C-alpha cells in the first residue's frame, strides 16, 4: 500500500516555487495539512507553496500523526470531518505525543459541518478556519499562529537559558557563600569610601565579638575597630597605588575592648558598582603572645647567669683577689664593658616586650616638666662632659600628670642619643612649649650628623639604627627609640624626628599633659 | 656591734658573688642559705639583722619563705630585702610591700650591694 505521505511529499516537491519567493532566502515554515478531500489539499498546498511555506499533505489522520512524529512540522491544518479517525481524535493523539504536543493545530471545517468549537479547543486546537476559505484570512491565521509558536519557542529557549544561568549563578553563589561562611580567616567587605561594613563572615564576628546586626552598615570608625586608624589608612593607600596590601600588622579592638594583633590583607573589589575593600584577616595574637613569652623567658634565663658573671668580674677588678697585670686589668675591663652591654640589651628587650604586651601600666603621678628636665640633665651631665657637648635647657614650668619615670626614661634616651651623635664642641638644646589642647611639645635639637630621610621613621623600630655598626660603636642597644615610642603611645602622645643630614636632628615629643 | 646578714639564693654562684661582695666591703657576719627551708632554720637559730631573699627558688620560693618568716614570732621582726631577676612591680607578685624593706633587681653589682643596704636600712 503506497504511503500517502510520501506521495504528498512528491506533490510538494513537484510544485515549483513562485518567482517572487525565490528571492526570499529563508525557507518559510513547515506546514502539515491533513484532509481527506484531495481538492482541499491541492488548494491549500498551492496556496501555501506560493507563499513559500513548505507543505506536506496527507489524506488520513493516521498517516498525518506518523508524519508529524517522524518530522514535527511547525503547524498542522487538520480537517475535522474525516472517516476512520476524525480531526478531534487526531488532535488528541497529537497532543498526547511528546514530540507533537506543542505543535499548533488549526481545525478546518466545512461551512455545513457542525463545528464543536468547545471540543476543538478542548482537545488542543488553537484556531479554526472554515471552508470555503477566505484566502487572506487563512494566511493571516497561519501567520499569527506561526508567530505565536515562534515566540513560544523563543520564550522556551530563553527560559532554558535563564534557568541554566540561574543554576550556574546559584552554584557560583553557593561556592562563594560556603567558602565565605566557612573560611577560618575572618573576612569583611567594606566600602572604600567610608569603610562601612557590607558583609562579614562568622570568623570575623568571632574575632571581633560583634553580632552581625551590630556590624553591618556601621563604619570601622563607628566601631573603633582600628585603634590606630592611620595604620589602616596607610594599608588602604597601598591599594590606591594599584598594589595589593598583604599581611599588614595591625591592632584590632574587639567589642569587649580587648586588643588582638592581626595581619590584614586587602584587595579592592567592585560590588554593585561601588568600590569596596575585601579585608582578609589573620589573628596572630596567640602567636605574638607565645613569641613574647619566649622572649620574656629567654631574657629572664639570661639574666641569672649574667648576674653572676658581671658580679664575678666586679669582684676580680677590685684587685683584692690577687693583683692583675696591666694587660690583665685591660682585658677584665673589656669583659666588664661587654657584660654590662649584654645586661642593657636584655633589660631593654624585656622592657620593650612588657610595654608592647601592655603588661606595664602607666604609673601616673603629678610632677613638673621643669623638674623632669633638671633630672634628665643631671643624669646626662657626665656623659655630655665626656663627649665635650654642651647641654642647653629652655624649660617651662608645666605641671603634668604622667608616668614620670617613663618620661624621664624617654628624655634620658633622647638626650643620650643626641650626645652620642654630636661632634665634640657641639650643643644640644632641650626645649618644651605648651601648645593648644594641653599638649606639651618637647624638642631635643642636636647639631650632629643627621639622619637620612628614608630612615627617619624606621629608626623607631627595633634594631634599626641608621648605621648597623652604631650599636657597637655607641654602646646602644638599638631598642631605645622603640621603647620611647611605646611609652609615648601609652601616654596617647607621639614621637618623631626631623633631620637635615650633616646639620643635625630634632626629635619631637608631643605629650598630653594628662 | 657587727651586723649579721643572711643571704638566701638557690643559685650557688649568685650566693657566692653576693657573699664575696659584702665580705670585701663590710665586716658583717655573713650567713648563707641555699633554700627557703634552710633560710627559716638559720634565721630562727641565729636571728640575723637582715635577710637578703631571692624570689625565684624551687619548692619554697621567696614569697612563701617570707610568709613563713613573718608567721614565726622569732623571725617576724627581721628586715627582709627581696632579690629578683624579674622586672615586675611588687604588687604583681602578691607580696605585701609592708613586709619587705625593698626589692633589689638582679643583676645588681656586688660591690655596691653593701652601700645600697646601708642606704635603705640607715646602717
């Protein structure tokens, strides 16, 4: 039995495309026409072919269904009134099949047929046309449903894409979210403009002790998170220069007012169009504590044998335990000098560690800066005389409420440095002036060799003398200025240096009077 | 009459240095103890004028020894000077400042030790 569908295909291919449609490049939609009346088929085929639709025509519902499944058309024109299987049944079967269910079906009914419109729509038809055909109406309906179908398909494709995109994003988000939430390193995202918190992870909340609601939308300044905002600022400014900031050491103040030592790494990111800072933090408080404890224990263990050693040298040097040759005495003095230096070094390390760990609290008492100056000069007079350096003091009488021993230690240290780096015949000026906001501004001005500009800041760090050999030559420990800075920091003051190489240096101390 | 001073330190070397330093500079009678317990025994028996007491000692440290000395009517009036290698304020050690004359921080110089003692005690 010949397959009617194949004959319809041959029919279709036999019909030559009209000249006007040849010019249109794109082949138009594929339409399947199912009608038991050959005249109707022929009419529709010719009509549609002229409009450059691809047309397949079949006369039986079963053949139509098979053809539609084998190669799903874009639209089906389906005669209702057919023997064997009528249009409704064909439509129901088409709708029941997965590969044909979405194809729009337009029913064809003869004028005399009783068209059950409700049934037509119920079984899945989208429209109907009535014989005899109004050609323009038929074409308009076909165009409309093809457009609807095309839009529907496009919509489906777009939905698929969107779903894919959403699932991709959700996956990316989940990856980010999980890493952010589970990260053992505290992470916070702040705005670049005013360091306002946009997001923080649980580690960050654990570190700082704040609940999420207490952090979000607050600035670091609101929370006083960085006791030294200038240090954080300088880390941020590294970002502005395009370099990322890695492992900057900072103090971080928690909600309970405790201080944690952290390393902070910063990266600039853009979120919702706003420049932000990604802050990744590493709490090294415990590490620092162990380090400090180690230094403290080692220093203490060093002092016990040093005590015996320096004592033994002292006793030897009296000569009461036996007369030493001149060279012997000289060697003994070398040993004593170095033992003393070792003691100073260990004392300074211990002092600095205690200041750094905050173990030492200020012992504030009432005193007058004039008296402190006098005591400092008294203590340093012998050293100045020996170095042939003149000390000038311009003191003002200002009562202060400070840790007098610590301020004395600072002044002695600065004066001692000034003497060490002065040339014989030089002069050192010690001045004080009361400035607004009750700040006492102390200056120690020397005419010594000066400090290169790139070292003006680093000399306040541990073991950062201008010249590495200075400590040995000048008998210092390399810790004096670091100790001074810690002392001033505890007093909420500051210390810095200005210098012109070859002309001398000025050390400035700003000390709140209480 | 010559003063009697008891030096207490578990470090033999430190004990020897302090003793020798005082010997060179004074005519005081110098007693030695290498532990807290020994210090209690010697001071109860000899009742010195001064005890130089090291803080860091095994078993019975300076703080415990001081408490025992002050608890004994025989020894409670003896002047005590603490010696420590730790630079920490007395208040942090838990020692009652009323019970000691002063604290010497190690390393101190053995030759100036006598003068420092004379200064704080007015000898």
